[in-house]
């Protein structure tokens, strides 16, 4: 066996090992006990595959371009991974969703670039880089999906980062988007029959633009589903471009992620009682007739009175939402809970499946603050308990506790499962101001007779409640 | 080059695998898992490296470089973010359960 053949087998073996490690890694990540080792297994797989690729026959070409290409490769990997590593380490836990969106978009863009490279190569130098019809078709489909994931994820990132208005809508938007999509598909189809550089450029321009247009009208409340969907998109794009290159590692890893991501997206959409097409193609909040007027008024409460309510309570349920993430209040809320637990009160955390901007977003934040697992309950388990609960504290959650979802058929969130906070004897809502939630809908809970509003930033409110609780202790002692 | 029907089997089996391995995931792990699968498709870096390795024109080199740059960000960023998320689970488990 000569050296080239030996290298070939070594590289292929490392890809095989990477594929196995990826699958085992994801498998381990799906159980809390083994989750941490899962990412490390997958990480080793990635490292092995990346290093082995430097020995790949198409990289060690020994032609006159090899040194330039290798230099570009090392530079690209070095700069980009250093940037991503540092930004990933530095970013606050609460900003994780947009970082996942950003990195996912980069992956989509990379897959699109592979497609572009293959298509341009075949168009300009058919003698070196010929593609079969099947390869061209999948290169085009992968490039389309990857491009959408690339620009779409960047828009999602910008929205979550607060760089961009929440929504951007105009009349006839769906028709315009549909036109762009059809143009992209049409140009892509043309490429299968006629590989031409101009068409390649037009195809990518339209595809990238379509990703932007498609994501612009989607509101913040739907972002978890959208990020997860684009994650699945990138997976599929990687798998298709893997076929173009004849690279099994890309096909397997990409398809596994595509399938797992699609399932995850469906689970999430189901938790919001919305279909995926509903998320993508209906303008959230603008559908439905005028909402029914809500009678009554919001009744404010001072921290002192709220603390007294907590002091008298036996059972307290805390409902966190995106507002807690924004205020970085998870540590303070846990401190408040510990104060309550110390006073022999039962404290539980109720998590709505789509609270926050990613599924399980709240679980991650509470875990960061050190809240033990057994205090955290899912929606289905905790909902019957609100009836026996003395005080429910809603911190930064809005749409997921809005009873309108059960009562008002004209409401855009009608049918979405909610936390039955309204059944608690007393509800305290910690909120910065009177504004509506992400969906832009008035919350009937805030007007309910058993609800009081504590207007403050999450951290500040928790601080004041802790201080007041301690005050009651010392005051009651004299 | 992989023949069409073999590729079809690959797609089918890998899709079933992806579906199976996460079909019973507790809600608490949804975010880390999404992040983890986001890391796994960072393997696109390998494809981008090969695309750049094959490049013979400046255009191809530019496209290949963009691909490598973006793919490396996906892989490195995806790893760090996922590890940070899962690290917190570990510490909270020690204090919490048992």
C-alpha cells in the first residue's frame, strides 16, 4: 500500500470515528446524567475530523495553490474560532439564544459556501470540477437551505440582541416573499440544466435575500421555534453538500441534526399550540379580530405589602419568564426563595415549555443560579397545584400566563396552553412597566381581582422583598 | 463519490437515528440539546476545508475562505456555548438531587 492510499484510509477512518462520536455524543446529551460528557465526546470527534482533513487528498494536493490554500485555511480557522471561542465564553447566560442563532447561521453560510464553490467550479472549469445531475441538484438545494439559514439566523440574532425592531411588516408581504422564494427555486432549477456563473450569482443573491425577508415579520415570541427550525435547516444543508463532496461524515452528522432538529422544532411548536407553517407564514398578533376589552384595572402593590403576603403564605409558586432573563434576576430570585424556604414555606418554580426565548431557557438560568432540580416543575405537573397555592409570583412572564388563551377566541394566542396562575389565591406580578408582552396582547391576568402589580426591575424587586422579609422578622420579634 | 442509492440509505438511516436519539428528552435539556446539535453540524468546517483545498482560482479561494471562516465559528462557538450550559447542570445536580 502506498502512502497516498494509507492517508486516504486514515482520513476515512477518522471521519467514521467522528460520525460515531457525534451520534453517541448527542445520545448522551439527551439525559441529564451523561449530558456533559456528551458534548466532550462530540468535541473529540470534531477535533479528530478537522485535523485529519489537513491530510485529505483534496487538501494535500501538492499543486501550486496548496500553500496559499493551506495558509488561508489556518488563518480562517484560527481567527474565526478564536473570535467564537472568546465571544462564547464571555457572553452572559441570558444571551445564549442569540449566540446559538449566530453560530448556527455561520454553519448555514458555510454550507452555502460549499455549494457556491462546487457550482462556480463546475460552471467555470467543467473539466476539473464536473458535477452529476444529482450532485448539482443537491448542491443547489443545500445552498438554498443554507443561505436561508444563514441570513435568517443573522436576523434572528439581531432581533434578540435588540439591534432591530421586533417585527417588520407591510401589506402584501407574503406575496412578495412567495415571489422571492419562487425566483430562488426557479433560478436553482435553471442551474441544474444550465450551469452559468451569472445564474449562480443571481441564485445566491435571491436566496440570501429571501432568508432576510422570511425572518423579518416573525415576532420575538416565535424566535425559539425559528432558531430551532434554522438549526434543522443547517443540518440538512450540510448533509446535502456532504453528498456533493462524497463526504459521509457530513451526510451522517447533517442528517442526524436535521432530523433531531425537526423533531425538536415540532415539540416546541406543539408546546405553543402553533404549527410550524403558522409560525412562518402568519403574522403573529395581527391575525384575529379586535381583542375583547378587559374590564377592571391593574392594581399596584408596594414591596412591603407583597412581603407580608409572602410571610403569611405556606405555598409559593414562582413563574419566571423572559423578563427574569433580561433583568439577570435568577440569582436574586433564588436568594428570595431560600429566604422563604428558611421560613418553612413550600417553594416551587413553574416552567412553561416556551418561557424565554428558547425551550428550557428558564431551566438553564435557574440551574445557573443553583436552583435544585426537584423544585422545578413542568407545566402539566404544576398546573393542578395553583389551586392550593397561596401566592404565585410572576416575574417577567406575560403571554404564558395570560388566561385570554383559554377564554377569548379572537385572541391570537387562543388555544396556547398556559400556566393557570390565575387560580392561585393571590398573584404578584413583578414587571417593569405596564406594557404588553411580546405578542402585543393585553394580559387579562393583570386585571384580575386576585392580582397585584409590583412595578420594578426583577433584581430590584427581589432585593426589596428580601429586605422587607427580614424586616418583618426583626419587627415581629420585639 | 457515493452512488445515489447508497446515499439514499444513508439519509434514511441517519434520519431515523436523529429522530430516535432525542425522542425522549426531558424539557430541561431542550436548549442544551439544540445547542449541542448546532455544534455537531459544525462538521461543515471539514467540507469547507476540502472546498478551499480544491480551489484553483481566486474566486474559489475567496468562497472557500468564507466557508472555512464561517464553519470554524460554528464549531468553536457551538462547543463553548454548549459546554457552558451543561456545566451548570452538573453543579446544580450535585447540590440538588440526593
